[in-house]
């Protein structure tokens, strides 16, 4: 299990969303049953609470970005550093309820040697609810040019 989030949509009702470490993050029925068994134990859950355990709803998105570089040596190492930085950000991103912010994407891509970042896709910030998790299904980071 990568993440879990509990909310109470109404009095005495608790919904627990689970994000898996496997696949796209969708929790298997076996994982959900394990969580249910733990949370339904006599010493864990108050008698009046009605418990729902579900997989987090996965919201997929794609990145298409262009990087513009300062004049200087080859751009390939800078492009590789930006991709590495973005991958690191992705590894920390995607928990339940974590929004996808364009500014965070730009910050991850804006490594030494990058003059500016143009994000083509997504076109706006993505609000992720307390029962959802965002997952980047693909990304393209390309060279947009140089400031000559």
C-alpha cells in the first residue's frame, strides 16, 4: 500500500481510499480485504461507524513540455537532467488528494541551463479529491530552442 486517506462524507460513515504500489495504483480486492479486516477489528472501529474501503480513483494525465535553453554547450545533458528531475518529482507525487500543479511541473523541469519551460499539456492545474490519486501515464520533454 502506497497511501491511504480516510474521510467522513456524513456522520457515522467513513470512507477509506487505498492507493496501491503496484500497477497504476488501483488497489486489488485482496489488498482491500486486508485493509477491511484490520479496520473492522473490534478494538479499531467504533461500533456506530459504517466503513467503506475502496481503491483510490486514478486520474491519468500526460505531460508534453518544451524546454528553452540559454546559449552554451550541448543541450542533451541539460535535457537529461531535466528528465531526471521530473522523474524524481513524479516518484514523490501522486498520493491521494495531491493536486497536479503546473508550477510544480515547471519547477521540476527548470534545471541549470534551462531558460524557460513551456508546458503544452496539461493546460491547467488538476484538482485531485480526497478519493483520487493522479498518475502521469506518459511524458514528452523536448527541446524548444535557444535564446541566441
